[in-house]
C-alpha cells in the first residue's frame, strides 16, 4: 500500500486592485514536511487580469510569481532562500495586503504529491 503524506497547500491569488478585494487564482503552493517537498505551479492569465484593471502591469505579476518558484527551490538569495522548507512555506503564505496574496493553508493527504499539485492546479486555477 502506497504511503500517504500529510500536506498543506495554498492558492496564490492575483489582486489587481487591492482596495476592491477581487482576485484571480493564479497558482498553488504545496508543502509536505515529511517528504521534504515544497513546490509551486502557476499560470498568469493576462487577459483576466486586464479585465479587472486595464492598467495592470502584468510583467510585474510575472516577476513576482517567478520569485515564488525561486523561494520554493531555495534559489532566492539571502535569508529567505536559506530558510528550511517549512519556514519558506510559512513565509510564502504569510498574510499580506499586496497585489499577490495566498489563501490560508489547507491540509490534505496524498499518495503522490506531484500528482496532487497538478490536480489542485487544474481544479482551482486552470
């Protein structure tokens, strides 16, 4: 019987106009301490963002989402990249009032973390 892993995930949200509190799901961060797994998958839907704010700087959103990948991989310089996986996940999912936010973390169980990441992405983002 395959091993089941307890994981946590959060949805990455683009908030083009923070004051309106409207958002577009853009990605998933998935973390499993026991498997030493931290990964992100995202897709930037420029046309949706521009419907919310025709003056939105989509390139800045892309750069910020790319930094999520760097933090997950530990390739982001400085103190953040040097943190352990759990601390990096907590840093990525910390509450902020910026144009890129995350949902509260949600738990689950998985036999295959990569497959779970893909399923969450398909169900909540695509």
